[in-house]
C-alpha cells in the first residue's frame, strides 16, 4: 500500500500505517496516524507493545463521552516518519540510515 491511509479512523473502525525500525541498538515501532512510538530490544516486542498502546489509545478514546470529532484518531504524521514511509514505497530504492524490520497497514 502506497501513500497515506485513505480511511477516516473512527473509534469503531479504521486503519493505521506502522513501521518497525532499528536506530542504534534500539528497535522502534511507530503508528503513523496516532503518533505513537514504542521501543524495545527486539523488533517483535516493539511491535507488540505498539499494538497494545494503539489498543489502549482507542479504548480510552471510546470512553470519552461527547467526542464527535475524530482528530485524535487521524493525526498529522511526524514529517520524519512520513518521509521514511514514502521512501519505503518509492519506485527507486532509497538508502535508509535505519534497519527496517517491517512496515504495513494494520486494522483498528
């Protein structure tokens, strides 16, 4: 999947892009649309921690009564992560300073 996620996230459904990468000795997992970043010594642990954080974030959002706008579920992505996502989907190989373990789109 290239580019931004075209679905508007709501508390009941949606999608978010994720990237798991290594910087130095630490693995990071980022959920682009939520601006959530988790870290660990292992890429799988970082990703699992990210999924738990996203789940908690969405559950907390559901508990807030009277919230009609879903801006918190459709945030502007950090420019550095957006650039990394774009580079991963470039038709030409782009050298990254990070080791990439995985990237893709997950369902809310």
